[in-house]
């Protein structure tokens, strides 16, 4: 990428000192989890290295446990328990340093956020309290003075290992309700009556001591960062912004850089459905005035103009990012090279967060290469040159088809994309019209812009291709990206067989509603056996259209899977506040003329939920007719047609992120067999 940036953005590329080291620009990838951690060090290093290659001046690890008593299993985070962990961290620092970026490590003792179920070491914290670790039936014990002395020693030892591993910035972490240091700081957790409890000066004593210890131990070989919650958002029962102001007046000059966050993780990484870019700016604004040290903060920043304003207004010194750096690791270089319109903007869907909760490699709706940099050798901006002169036909312009066409085009293949409707985007275009999902349009916008720049890719609208026509063309590979449709028979997570219908009420699916169909009556039941976002947005949409809405689900809460995207509590709260009746723990038994008969998941007791119409949000069926017809005509393929493959939802319905990923996989595998679609893994050698 050549240097031709807009001069308005020059300020973003100024170097900024962080104690003894200097960041080459103001782009700072803050610590973020990734589902790889200590288990997949090579994959983790490649992912962090890609951020550095993309221009992020500082690239940080995820939370990294300093000691065995900080075990957060089953979650896969970083570990620097002892010297045996150093080699894995060297992989990370080497990958980051290869591109002249600074490597930062976020050291943490998780305290009451740990379970100890792997090490069987009892959790500990400032007070005798239950842990916050997934409702395990275990409590944290109150730390005594020896425990506090041990904790300080563990931090010092971890800081020394961090410097030995090559880190340029060492974090002292007191945020996200995940750190013993925050637990001491917050009256929510700290009920001590000694010098570590009571007043803010006492509650912050341990934080000050660990900061001073870390500064002493690193001895000017690395900068020291403090990541801290500026307001727990629970009022006077917790640590508040007023106390943060007071704390900065006491220790504002201690660390070399402050990293500010707000609330807990769901507050700090609020999804786009519930929060806009820079959602928490007002809580951060003004804090920089209380310290001479540089400040980093986050806000799902994707607009360079917003970034510049934050710097010029004195809100931040660094543009912090986790999710935007995942969606586009090359965001800084694109701004630097005048390619702002090529930024792959984060849509705020938080599918990336699910990697941490499922303990699997990080994924992204916008960036299918995320987590695959080392495993499969995928790059967010570069692709292998085509392996033949094959011509490619993509049938369907939804997320999988768009990604397949764009990625195959980038490889140099001649591609034709045929879309049956008058718009590209498929399910993304339809779903982006639902409440709160407008930013998801970026999935389509980015890919359409890239396709429009490719002379080797053509796309056609209103092209409903039939088998005979397809076989008359001279294509070598065909991707059938025809998507999926919502089922009408009630089969979902809780039902393996179709529900019984007795002269049923009016039945609709999300496809009907998204196409503009509305029930005839006024009272609608949304039956959600999908448990992601669709049931709740259907309910909200229908309420906005004037219907009385009841949402019924077999789970004990609405949209249960969205815990993994940090949204469940907001979704259920919104529905309740809107006046939508929520009925939980009820399976769909059969449909009658006056409503749905549902049964308790606990004892099977049945009741009728009366309604005029029902929207069944259960599961989907792939639109596979065309693919099957093509495969059945294999004898008519001739010499040119080599493969027909379903991609995305047409293969197996899933998330938009999964569809995009499968589109990329199709393009990657064009010149090799499916059997060669393997990935590397870190194998433990004993």
C-alpha cells in the first residue's frame, strides 16, 4: 500500500511515547479474548502478527493469567504461570515485532472471577463472596495479608517473565469485573475493615502497590499500562466515575498509559443493536485532563473522522479497538494509504465474542480470515493466485455468494454471479431492515464495492437460472448459494418432528414477515425455538407495526444463545419494557384454531396461548433443489463442468458469519479437492 493519505488524518499517524517505548501511530489494538490463548499459540501469534502487519502500532494479548490460582478454565485465555510459558509468548512478540509494532501483555489475577476447576486451587478475593464464574457452587475466600503479599510477588514474577518474553508494554488490569485488583477497588466486592478496605485510598492501595511493583520490576525496559473500569454503572454500590476522578488525582502519573473501559464486558463491547459508535464517550471525556500520561479508549470506532475528532478534542491519545481490528486488521494501513472506502467496517454483531464463550478460535462476520491466519494460511487482503483458467458461476448473491464471488475474483478467476432478485445481499439485505440491525448492511456494501472494482467479475440481477440453462454454459465450477428458508412445521431445537396442526391459526415464518406479509388479526405469538436474535426482532417489529405480541420459548429465557454475544439481558429487558409478554420454558405441542398449545419443559403440563396468528421461528431448510438437480444430471455435465458445490446456508443454515466463511472456503478450494481442506493445529508432544 502506497502512502497517499488524506492530510486530515495525519494526526492519527503521529508517534506517541509510552514511557520508555514509542508507538509509531495512534492505532492501538487493546487486549481482547480469542478462544485460542494458551492452547493454540501458533494460531494466536499469527493473528496478532496480522494486526501488526495491518498497521496497529500497539498489539496486546488477551487477559493473561499470572498464576495457577487465576485459573479461568474452561475458558482459553493466556497464561504466564511460570517460565515454561515464555516460549509461547515469544512466538507472539516476534510476530508483532516483525512489523515494528509494540507488543503488550495484559496480566491478570482473576480472583473472584475464577473457578479453579482445572487447578482445584480455591478462588480468592477481598471478601468471602460467591464467584462470578458461571454459577459454579464455590465461593472465593477472603485474602489475608500473606495472600496479598503473594499476589504482589506473583505480579512481579509475571512482569519479569513478560519482559523476558519481549513485551514492550506490561499491563496492570483492573477492569471488566474480571480482576482481583478491580474487586479490591470496588465497594461492590470489598467489605474489608483493614488498610485495604473502606475509603477509596484504602481500596485502591493494592492497585497502587502492584503498579509501583511493576514499574520497579520492568526497570524502564517496558512501558506500564493500567486498564481500569472508570464506572461500574451500578451507582454508589460500585466504583463510580467520581471515584475515578479522585483516583486519577492520587495515582494519575503512575502508569505510562491509561486504558479506560466502562462497566462490564457487555457494556464495554455493546452490540450495534443496542449502541452506536462511541457509545460511552461521555464517561471517558474529561479524564485525560487529569493525567499527563497518554490515554486509550474504545468505542467500536470505524470512522476516521470520529477518530480525528477524539484526538483533537482531547478525549483520547490512542484509538483503541478490539472488534474493528478483528473486522479489518488492515484498517490503519487503509487510512494511511487513502483507501478509507475499502475499510471492512465492524458491524457490531459480536459474533467474535462467541469464540471466547465457546472456547473456539475467533471468528468474524466481516472478516472470514480471522482465526485462520495460521490454521489455513488465509490473509484478510491477499489471496493465492488462481490455479487454472477455470470460469466460475455463483448462483445467489447473499453473504456466501458475495464472498465466494469476491474471493474467487481476487484470486484472478473469471466469475459470473447470478442473483434471482433485484438486489444483492440475500438474507443480510432483508435482516438489515429489522429493528437494530441496520449496520449489518456493511456486509453487503463492502463486498459490492469490491466486486464493482473487478473487471473479471460480472453480476446479473433477476437471473433465476434453471438446470438446462446452466448446463448450456461453459463454466468449470459452480457455487450454489441459494440460501435457506424458515420451516413452517415447527421442527426446531426442542422438536425433532413436525407439530400437529388442527385447523390452525394463521401461520407465518420470518421469511413471510420480512417480505412484507402481516397477520390478519391483532394478537400474534412469536414461537422462538431458534434462540438467537431472530425471534426477538420479529416480536419487536410486529409490536412496532401495532400488533399485540407474546413471545414463547422452550428456553428459560429469551434468545438464550445471545449470552455469547453479550446481548441476552438487553434483549429480554427491551421486550419486557416494550410491553411484550414473555412466556418461557414452554414447548410447542400443536396448533389449533384459537392459538398454540404449549407444554412445560419440566412436567409437560399443557396450556393454550390464545392468538390470532403465530410466527414460527424454529429452524431452516437449505434451498437445495437446484444443487440436487445439477448433481442428478452429472452425466450431462460434459468435459468443462468439474464441480458443483453448495455454499453457506444452501449447504447448512447457520449464522451470517458462517455463510461468509464458507464463501471464502469455496474460493480457496477451487484448485484443490475437498479432501485437502485441512488445517494445522498445535499438537502437544509428550
